[in-house]
C-alpha cells in the first residue's frame, strides 16, 4: 500500500468517488459513510464487518455508560444493599458467592469492552500523529507506523531521540 500521497498527506490510499464522480485518494482508515458526516455508518457489507461495527458501537456505549457518575453510584448502591443483606442471609457462603461471582463476571466482560475502546483510541491517535508527521517539513518519515516495529527497534529509536535531546540540552 502507498504510505504517502503526492500531496504530502499520510495516506494508505485507495480511491473513492467524490460528489462530482471524480476518483480521488482517501485514507484507508477514513470512515465509510455519507459525505461530510464525519461518522462511521454501516451500510451494506459482510456479516463479519457488521458484527465488528456493532461490537464497536456496543463497547463505546457501555464504556460511556459505565464510566459515568450514575453508574458508579449504582455500583456502590448494589454493594451497600448486598452488605445490608448480610445479617439477613447469615453471612453465608451463598451470600459471599453472589457478590464474588457477580463482580468476577462483570470484570471479565468489561476487560474486553475496555480493551476494544483502548485499541480504537490508540489507532486513532497513531493516525493523527502520522498525519502531523507527514505534514511537518523536516519530520522523520521513519516514525510513521513506528507502532508496528518490534520492541528492539523501538528501543533503538527511543535511545536515538534521547541522545538527540541530551545533545540539544547540553548546547543550550
């Protein structure tokens, strides 16, 4: 795939038709939706893409909802009610198992939803940084897609930039 278009923009390009029917390059990561909308809207596609899109929407909605003060308040209320039910339940093993099982299941499922959102945020951030790198004169194009390098390569590049920073500080 092409990493750089002639306009200097970061783009793994593919063509699409604009409103005038002209083919023009567009970043591969650009959302497929109505022109000017800026939001990804699922139209016709493979069932796998639809499931991925639905999961992404679901994960985003759950993350927004569970990261809110009302959700935290509900969680605290549930724990308070569970603790208050302790004497009534005789602080039995079943009483303890209810909260242990419930929190374990919720935590297990939330890990996947949080990871989905984290992956998406990370990809979006990398694309934005790549765009900035490609737009800046003098910026190293070697840093575009650096996140795909292995740990050893990343360490070498990080050390190179630490050395540059130290040299610049010592000059000042």
